[in-house]
C-alpha cells in the first residue's frame, strides 16, 4: 500500500508541532529527571536523551518554518508525584509517540522533500531512545 502524500503542508506542520511539544517537554524535564536518578550510568543516559531531544526540537522547528508554519513551543507539566519507574514509563510512551509522529510526517511528505531525510534520521534515533528507556526500565524492575 502506498503512503498518502499531501500537497498542503498543514497536516505535516500539525504533526511536527505535536512532535515539537513532545521533544520540548523532554528537553525541559530531563535535567529534573536526571537529578532524581542515583545511578551515574542511568543519569548519563537521561542527559543524552535530553540533549538529543534538544537537537530534534531545533530540527523540527526548522522543518515547521520551512513548510511555512509557525513552531509552537509548549511543554507538558512535569509529573511530580510519580515514581522513577512511572516517569520512565511516561518517557517510553513519549518516545513511541514521537516516533509515530515522525513516521507519519515522512509518509505524508513528497519523495522530493528535503525534510524527509531529516525526519527519517530523527525517527531512527527515536527507535534507539525507545531501547534506552526500555533498558532503564529493566534496571528499575
């Protein structure tokens, strides 16, 4: 089945603004999450996730602008009352959501779009983030 591609970029802009909120939430929350982690190796992984998300947010905002949209910089509130495990379960869901949004955007963009490779690359990194968060969760069990 061939992916549906759009002529109007507004659908992709909407997907990318949703991805931007996921990424920006991670950027904002990862330092706080890292402070709560006792294990140094896990703390480094959390900070890497945050650094990667910062780069993703920058790329996504430039894609939104390149498609004629306006990036929406918003983030979800930090889940203060959750355990470490619950925080990382939310993190896992956010990584999966981001991956899905990038894949959808890639499918909608024309094959000739200069943004396809950028978003495909981010999707690949999101797959590794899912693996990292799963590893962290396995340490917490």
